[in-house]
C-alpha cells in the first residue's frame, strides 16, 4: 500500500487539537483512507514536512449553485425577489459551455479556499459530473427542475422538468457506488414547483432511494406566498405532499416555525445554513441555535456567488458563529467548535458522505493544510487552534488540499485544474452574458 505522511504544527481531530501532529493516509488507488492521526512519530518517512501549518478536515459546502460563478455581482443591492428575477433573466442566456466553465471556476475557488465536497443544485449531466471527478472533488449533484413542462435552462438543454426527473434517475444509476458522486432530485422550491410535480418526485425518491435537494422558507415573501396559495407554511405544505418521507436536504430554512423544526427533527431532514447569503439578500437570520437544540442534521453553505460573492467557507464559519451571538445577545450560544464541526463532519454526513469530514483512522483522507505564519496567527499554538480556525483563518491561508488521498492543491498550484485557462474562459463568458442581457 502506498501512503502519504504529513507533519504539521497542529491538527484538528474529533478528540481536539494535537500539537506536533502527523497524519498518514493511503493513496487514492489504495482507498484513500487515513491510517494514522496523532502525535508525530519518531523516525519514519515524511512526504510533506509542514512547519508553520496546521491540518484540518476539508470543508463541506452544504448548498451552492456552482455554475452561477458567472453571475457574480448580479443585482447586488436588490431584495430577494427582484434579485431572483434579475438572475433568472441572465440565466436565459447561458450556454452549455458557460455552465461547464462556471462549474470549473467554482471548483478552482472552492479548492483553493479549502472546500473538498459540495452539494449543488443546477443543470447537471454526465459531462459536468465528469468534470467534478476529474478535478478530484466530492459532490452531491441535484438536477434543478421547476415544473413538468418548464425548461429551466433553454440555452443549455431542452430538458423540461419531467425529462430532468428521468435524467436524474439515469445518472443516479450510472454513478451508484461512486465514492465521490451522489445524484439527487432538485425541485427548486415550493413556490416554483406545482404540488403534483413535487408529490411525484417525493414518490419516486422513496421508491428509488434517491435524495432530494430543495429550497425551503428562504424568505418571508416565499412564506407569505405559499400560505396564500396553499394555506400552509412551506415545510408543512411539502410534508403534506410526502416530501419528507424521502431523504431531503433543505436549503436556507430561515423562517421555519417551531413545529417545522420539530418536523425536520422527526423525519431526519437535513438543513443547510447559509448565513452570508441570507444576510446579503435581506432574508433574515436562520435559527441555528434552535436547530441545534432540536438535534437537526446541519450543514454550512455559501449559496451561489450571485447571492454571496465568494465561495470561501471560512467566511461562513466566522459569520455562522458570531451572527447568532449578536442576535441572541449570548456569546456562548454558538461555539466556534460547533460551527467547525458543521462545516466538516456534520456537513459531510448531511450531504451523503459520512466517511469524510474528520481526521481519524478509517475516515476518507479529505484534508487541508493552512499556513499559520501570518500576522493574524502571531503567537499561535495548538491550544488556540479552534479559536484561530473559527475566527481568524480565511481561505487565503489554505496551502494544500487532499481528497481521498489525492493531492489537488499544493502551495498555491492547482494540480487537477488549469486555473489560469479557466479564469480566462470564465471572464469572456461573463462579459458575453452581460452584453446579451443588455449590460
């Protein structure tokens, strides 16, 4: 068996920080699992001596729309519904090549800021999935749909909602058992999808064992709209259609009621907390402390860069901790350690990769190394590791990224993606989109 051995100043493990740490793992060809995680051992081969670095699990983005990197900066100062209309107008001009390069640009940004796995909802097909596999990341890919006869991305694909549902099942069968790909249905939201369409997806999800990724209660306007249409809150409406009898990842969930939180706890529904996007769009503050008290399965997400502007999960980690302290006027209500766990181990479990997310023997070797020699880390030692990662670290500190034992990023160099070429193509595509949409 081929092994890679890393040594660093400190390492974050489920048992807490370890100083003068060593991590060993098998190569991707040999399963890519961790074989040792603990104090540095005397002697022995070391492949990467990393003084001035710390090791932690790779970050997990629990909700995004990767190809929307091309729409960064769209309608930045508008409310949710005007923003959504502006973004959907731009999306009508997308081509298949745009979606591919937008996805690749997102992976460049995610890898270089420490994300190793992500849950995505957008247009997906086998060619796009192969781009993820080639880049070396893990992804839960949900094929976005809106209604049986509605074509969501007319410049990209002729598939309507009914065809997207069929294609989802074909891709799920094709990638069944793939350790880095999980395929999901992606009905967009209860305000864009008719009830019978949602009911049908729920039935097929239960029958086929395919998960569902959807938006729930993102804005107060959405809640009011669903109440007016169906006489129920969004989650209660979806529950009546049988959706939560399947495996569901619900994004945002800003305006869940106490009863809906209890429903999610009872059904094991996973949620994605997206604090920066929720704040930027003026949608409110999701009740993370209440979710934690109820025992919900929680992940941390950026949403798309059209509603966030970056894919740096360290920004979400810090915001996710301090936001609720200020809102509840209680500095102990959300700990940095809790949010780091949500961004790694719990996030990996929520999006369907339960063997990832922690640095311990037997887990998949999804690991990142961060530089701690900068000004914000002056005086760093292992006792301050959680504090540093929770409140001071940024994606710019990431120096190495491994996924399943495969080295994806080394000292600022992408090893699986041509970042310069991707950035050039993405810039050209963004300019063309803006011109096509009238500036």
